[in-house]
C-alpha cells in the first residue's frame, strides 16, 4: 500500500463527497528487470552454464558435419541443455570468435576426425580448448556443472 495522501489523490464518490482512494502498487516486472540488470552486470554477460540463454554452441567445420551435430543437439536437448548449431558458411575461426564474443559457456567443434571417432572438440568460454572427448565424457562434466549451479 502506498500513501495516497502523499500524492493528494481524491475522487468524488456516488454520494457526491470527496474520498481518499486506497492505492495498491505492485511492480513485478520492474523488480525482475532490475534483477536481470544486476545479475547481467555481476557476470559481465558471461553467465554460468546453468543461467546462459544458449549454453552450448555446436560448430561444424564444414556442411557435411551438420548431420552429426544434429544427432548431438538432439541428445543434448534430451538432457535439458539449450543449444544451437551454427550452420553459416563461415570459417571455423570466425564462428569460434563470435561464440567467444557472445560468451557462450561451451562450444563443441566437429570436423572429419570427430565424426569418424564419434567425438567432439570441446572449448569452454573461460578455460579455452579442453580437447576431444566423447559426448558421454562431455555430459559427465557439463551435467553436474549445470545441476549444481556452479559459478566459475
């Protein structure tokens, strides 16, 4: 409840007399927006895995790697991850740089060797290149990090 007296609020009622209204003020969206602003500033946009809008960016080196990444995306989404495949015809260095600039927590890069060996080359935003690993090995690392709400 706010103080209608402070704002000198009045209305004329059915009886023709002036009445002071009861004023109820609720700002749900304003407080949420302020919270989002504070947390974005706190993390400088580099949200932890559990909070990031896009948690994993899947980066094919060539178009022929996209079907393998679609399989991986399906498995990641089944585990509850938010991920996207970058299907643009750009060089891999450009795709990695752009994902770094967007502060995406994980990038999974896939080339011919990865498709052949059923692996992914893992890059973490803060730690850099973590090397090649199977999807199961990556999930063994990423699922607890997300579920325990780790902040690195």
